[in-house]
C-alpha cells in the first residue's frame, strides 16, 4: 500500500482570504487567488516557517518557544459552516468572521480528515493537514460585531466543525474554483486511539 493514497474525494475552493499581518483580531479579507509559498501566504498573520508556541501545544513546549509553523492555513468547509450557522441562529456564517484562509465545498465531515492528509490542486500545489482546529473565542467576537447576540454561542457550536489547520508542502497558485483532491495516509487507525480519549 502506498504511503499516500489518492482518493476520489474532491472539494472546490469557494472562498480564499488572508488575516492581514499587523491587524487586530482575526477577521480575514477576501481574495480571488493566492500564491502559496513554503512560508504560507505573504502578509498573512499566520505566515512564516516558524511560530511561537501557543496554548494549543503547552503540553509539549513552553509558550513562546520557536516551533515549526504548521498553522499557515485555516481551512473550513461550507457544509460545517452551515451547521454552525443553523445552531447559532444565523442564515449563514461569513468566512471573514472565522479568520479563514480557505473555504471548501464537497468533502463531508471535513474537520475529521486524518492528520497528514494532503489537499492538492491540478497545478500540484499541495497543503498538508496538520490537525483539527479547535474553537476559540475570537470568531465569536467578530460575529458579535456584525450579528449581536449570536457570537457567544459560536465556540460550543463549532466543536468538531472548526475545520483544520494546514501547511504548504508544495508551493504554487490557489484560486477560487480550484478542485482540491484529498490524499490520505495509507495506514489503519492507531490501535490505542480510543484509550487516549477515555473511550
């Protein structure tokens, strides 16, 4: 079995954006196309080959320690965004509120694609899924600015639906309308996975 399996699962890029470096909050601005480099997206607050360790990895590294940046992209799916929107009482969830880099349509249960999966377009540009993104309070604050009374419910509604973080494996262009093919690691689930989570 190959280390990576090309699947028939594809998703279309329906939105691209960037959280401007040096700005406040996580609101992203929409873009028609981007050039993905090994450092991510130019002038993006999450770009760079390294980043300071944050609370997400505090069991591994003291906060502020320089580590490899595997959070260059925040990718969400329109299907899961719609589920969150319904739960918090909105017609739709805007990608800008989430600080999204990319919105995909077409892959179900997207937040749970296995870590180390690849998303690749026809040009060969490839992103490696690091892991599921965990909800935080920042999107709720952005939602409150535009839709008062709805943002506070975001964090709970987004559990298991917040998408994934990813980093650039192969540089190249990404544009709205691109089809991204999912490539999966060719291995079974780890035998002890459930015991780690008390199942």
